[in-house]
C-alpha cells in the first residue's frame, strides 16, 4: 500500500522530481491559520494486469497446453486535491499539474516519455525494518487532465482559500513497483556460489560488473564464466582490463536488456562510453535470461558464481579482478 502521508513525486521535463503531495500530516487534517496552497493525493490506485497468453491454448498430440503468462497493460490512477490561497494561486497550481502531464518531454523521448513516479510503500516485512520502502514506478501520462473554470471544478472563498479536484491517469511501462535503492554484492572469482537474496515479490533484473582490481592494467586473454542459477555464460575477453593508456576499461553484463557492454572511462575527464560487444559471448555457452528470483519462491537465494581462466592454458585466475552483482527488488 502506498503511504499517502509521505511525498509522492513525478519527474518533469528536466528530470526534476516534483512533489505532488505537499499537504500531509497535521496540515492535511487541520488546515492552518492561512489558506492552503499545494497538493494532496486523495487516492492512489494501481490497476490490475490481465495475463497475456495465459488463456490461449495450443494443440499438442495428447491434449491442450497453455502458453506462458505475460503481464498485460497496467494503469495507475491518482485522485489529486489541488489547493490555492487565492483563485489565481489555485489556477496556477492546476496549470502546474497540467504542465507535468506532458506526454513526451524532449529529455524523455528516448524512453518513450516514461519517467519515475516515486512514493513510499508501507510494509511489515522484517527485511525492511523501517516499516516503509522507497519505491518508484516507470509511468507515462495517459491523458492531459481536464481543467474547467466553473464552480463544478473548484470551490472556496477569498478568506478560506480554494480547492479543486483532478484525476491523473498513467500507463506503467512495466507492471512493477521498483525499490528506489539498488542492492549489490561482491562475487568471488573462485567459482564459489554466493546466494543472492531478493526480498521483493517478483523476479529482479540482474547486472554483473567485471573489472580489474585497483585499476591495475591486466593483459591476459580471459575466459570468464558467469553462472546464475546453474546457467553458465562464457565471455572471451581479449582487451586490456583496467588502465589502458588514457582509458579505464571494464565490462557489464545486463541480463534485463540481454546485452554485454564494454565500458571505457577517460582517466582525465572521467567521461564514460558503453559499447555493445555481444561478440564476447561464446556461442551456445549459455543464455542471457537470468533473473534473481524472489525469496518467496525459493528455499534458498539465487546462486551466482564466477570463474576466471587464462583462455589459452585454462589455468584458473583467482586474484586481480572484481565482480559485482547488482539487482533492484520489485513487487507487483
């Protein structure tokens, strides 16, 4: 459940988090000595997601099979009370919300207009002892909200201030709530499994970063085997790891986008470029589909292990490299 007594923000065209739940706590209940100006979220709803493919049968020789289930489109709705100390202040606050609900700000064109809507989720899960989890949704406005200059749209007086009600509708890019923080754990390169715990309720996307320890230049040609939940993926790395002239080179395996990146950072300007290098993957060595499954579905965490070998001699290399696993917990 979303905490309506905490800030709720949405990114504007410049990527700034704009709080649309500024009137909370005592102020929301008792008002104040002066007319209010700001926003109060009166309702927050995350709609259902119908399965896609789940009910579509496919014929097999001895009966009926069902395809995999994929989560369908999910809608987020928000009932917003807008307050103004004067009529002009109210109308400006309403216009601010309309401005926020642009479909495709230029800064977000590459992401199809989806940007973060942040909130706080109340929980009694002992893995989150604070009682609340900062989360976000990736959403895009479904409509510019209605605005009317008549008494059905706003109420109030010059002495008490004015208020209006608005309904906001968003389309979720993914059907998940995402933890605002990223978890990370170091994985040894001794082919020893580390159990990664996902305390969310949905599979978490995984990233594996591979780098030279202490920025040291290392020139051995490597065979790196990353095994997630018993599924291996082999990488042939022939470039210098760490400092190589004016750049620092490392690698990232992104299981969500199913891409391997070679990352190069300028050691003077610190500018970083990420190049897609799928040619590093040994064909048929494994697959780029690993996720960190929720702990609720497993008796133990998801095992991850990494083996580093000299690609010519296949001798194990157990020092000199750092491997880090990253994941963000998710909930439906």
